[in-house]
RNA sequence: GGUCCGGUAGUUCAACUGGUUAGAGCACCUGCCUGUCACGCAGGAAGUUGCGAGUUCGAGUCUCGUCCGGACCGCCA
């Protein structure tokens, strides 16, 4: 028996066709006489019926042995059902079986996935991932992933981009995340590093004149995992020569438009709003604002300078967030938000209730009439509201109120997962001060072009140097990061110097790159959207793991293969490695 | 590395302040059932309450340790 159709394609107008279907028994219903199967493959589900009035006793006996997840093939005739099942695409028809072959039996699965999603905990789903992927939702997610990568390849290829592979065994470079290392057998004591991104290679390809490059590239970073972070993940890596940031903006906007259009039938409005980093931090408290809702942070530092209230008077920054309709929060509920604020670094969470145009409770008695007037003016609320204040160092205020803003966005139901709001965050600072190491680090990376007007500040005023870098943000998720690159050796050396890299370090780590740049490096710019995060937002999934076929668990192990695992002494000896036992 | 939440039948969960024989849905097994479509009905089997100590007359429940999973902080150019 060889299948003639899949389990998702037969319809009313196929009536009376002789067909053969193969698939898994999704659900069997034995009525004693009549016997029904829901037969499933990745295309869909089709009902099969065995009628003892029409087929031999042998076949009925064989069919009645089948259990869920048995693999079977069935010969039969397409019939229109007396009553259609509206829950199935094939619900108007069924296969009136005249023969069955059990291709393979299945032991009882550890969980069910009858309603589209597995009904087990994630740990178990990952251990039996091959079963979990049979579920409707996971199958749909993997199909969408394929559509997105195909749309990406088609779009970029049409625009003249070449897909070029770069090495996964490469050189460890300083800064950034921790590298995954691979011992080099022929070079005892030396290691390859898995790439955190193909950054250096794609810039070298620009020197090669490849002009427009892209790659669906696997990247590796040895840091703790999160819902939106895996140790290995996939980027749509893009670089182009003789272009500026505006080219990258419109290219990426076109790419996102095509991806949503081709894979989901959604027309995303372009161009995307551009928000300078400083504005984003001021109004949203974060560098990846969720634009699906307002709830902007309001700065009242100017008026609180003269406040009688010590907490406000002495703070570097005072901002508030006015949450409409939340003025009836209980003391206990407010405590819950205060705990959250403390978790984010706040010392406390001052609040005041705005009820019928008047302030009540909380820090009401510390506010002057002038303060209240200003707050009402800035708050821009219709009706009553709960107002939360942050008063601390600017970075802490932003962290706390930015976090609360996102939390309220969620709790107030303002974050519709079907609402896709893109924006660009631009003009990031070039450097950020690393207190622990007492030095300046590159905020994006050290090949990022500073703004021309800021170049002479690099040496003495690094904190005020802005760069030609940009992030693409979708619904509060950082989807992509990119920049115009430095193609001028002098500027590059200035940056290296500012980052306190010695000549020896520069030569050792980047000598090959600087050498390449002596042979005519074109001006170039690029970007790298994260494929997994894009799919996470598109599918509305809670974690990136739901759009990856075989993800690692949060602790970075693989419940399916049990990797990582110890290796034999022989393997270690060959690699000249001795292991410290804990 | 830190804070918090969780681990009870194959599975998802329940078990009030410590107190009888640890329960239910789904799955599984047996029987009945000719239009079900999450079929139905009747019955059955199924437990080292993650692991190890401790407190107690008595621990799923309280304490300590440990392992595993998750969320957040740190970290992630």
C-alpha cells in the first residue's frame, strides 16, 4: 500500500475516489460494530470508518487491534459524511475503508496531544520531543519557521544578496558573551571558538567585494538561558557595501513586510517608527519599547528638586507612571508591585491615588499643590488612576518603572499578541562604562561607526559619543541589532585605544582583520534579525523553545539526548585535556 | 551565583490547622455498544508523595540538606 493522498487534502468533490492514506492513529472510537479512526499526518486529520457490513471479519479484527499512535495504511473510498465535523478541514468526508495494514505498533505514549498541544510539562515534552512535535501546534510552528526562512531567502536573493556560509570553528575574540570552546586536537592547549555571530567574516566578505551577503546563521553564546535566549540560536545575518543606515532600514522593513505577508498573510505597515535611544529610555525606561500601549513614564525631576520630601529631593531622577483604573488597588496588591520594584533594584515604591481629580493616600501629604497640578497635567489620564513613582539613580528609575510599565501593559490586557508594532531604536551610545572593570566597553560592538560629529569626543568624552547603530524592536522584543561599520583604520584604532586594548592584544585578536582593511575596505553596514525571536512573536508563544525543533532546557542540557555528557579518558587523552574533578 | 515558585498514579492536578485505607479527569486493561467525531456505559489495574536526614505518638503536609524543572535578577558586545 502506497499513499495516494495526505490526511489533510480530501474534500467533498473527491467523493467516490479510491484512495490510500497513511499516518498515525490520532484517536480511535470503537462503537462495537462501527469502528472509527482519526488518521493523522502533518497535513491534517481524516476520519476513517470500518463498517462490518462491508468488510471481512479479518479486517475488522485487525483494525480493532489498533491503538493511538499506531502507524497504519488504509485503502478505501471517499464518502460524504451524513453529518459534517466542523472542527476538521476534511470534516465533510470520511474514508470508507476496505483494507488496513498496520505498518508499526506504538507503546502507550507518555502524554496526549489531542487538542493541538501536548498536555504534559515541558520537561517531559522535551524528553519525548519527537512525540511533542507531532502535535498540531508544534507542527504548525515548524511549518511557519520554514515559510519564514523561505521568504527570507527569496526576498534577499531577489535583491541581489548572496547566501554565503562562514565557519563555525573560529577564533575566540574578547568582550561580548562567553565563548563555547572546541579543543584543537592537533594544537594541544589551543581552542577554536564557536561564533557568537559571523560578524568578522561578513565584514571580510565586504572586503572581498561580495557586496551583498546574507546567511541563515547559527550563533553560539555560553550564557544562562532565558525564555527568549538559547545557547545556540539562529540569525538572519545581513551585510551590504556602499550603503548607509537608511538602506538597511528600508531593506529590513521590506524583508519583514514580505515575511509577514508570505507566511501569515499579514500586511505590516512600513516604514517603521524611529525612536532615538535617549527618547526610548526617557519615555519607556527600556531600549526595546513595546508600542502596543502608552503608559509612558513622566519625568518630574525638575519640580521635585525643591520638594520637601527627602526621597524626591535627593534623587538623581524622579519619574512616575499613571495607571488608569488601578486606583482601587488594595494595600496588599500595592505591596506585590513594591516587591517587584525592589526585585528590580528600587528601595521602595512610592504611590498616590488620583480619585475624582484629588490625590489620596500614599505620599499625598508630601506633594504641594504645584506638584499635584504638574502631575495631573503630565499624567494625561481620563478619570481615576494609581500613580507610581520612581526616585533613584536614573538607571534604576528606568529599570523599575520600565518593568512596571510592561507588567501593567500585560495585566491591563493591552498586549494583544496579534498586534504587531515594529519600531527602530537608533543613536545608541558608542560606549558604556563598566564599573566593575573600571573601563569603557563598546555598547554594540567595537566595529560600530561613531557619529562623525562625535569622533573627536572619543578620547576625552566617551560617554557622549553616539554611534550609527540601531535595533529593530517588535512588541517589546529586541529582534535585530545592526550598525554602520568602521571602514577607516584610523577611526578603528581610536576605538580600540579607547577600549584600553593594548597594541599586542589588538594585533593578536584582530591583526588579521586590520590587515584585510588595509587592502581597500568598502563602506558597509549590516543587521542581524534573530529568527527564533521573530517566530516567537509571530506565533505568540511564551518562549523561544516553542519555535525550535530540539531546544535545550533552561539549565542548558538536552532532556532528549542527555547532552552534555562525560567522555572517555581516551577521548580526553587525544585532546590533551585533563579534567579537574569537583 | 542570587531570589521566588514547583516536583503526589503513565499524565494533568487535588488532599482544610500534621490525623482513617493518598483522591479525581484523561490515558491504560476487560466487557457491552452500528454514526461516532474529546463517542457512551459498567468494571478493573495503577503510588518509594523527587531523594536523604530530622521533629513528632503520627509527615504528602513542618525543618534542614540535596537533585530536577520553571520565572525573574546577575549575565547576555
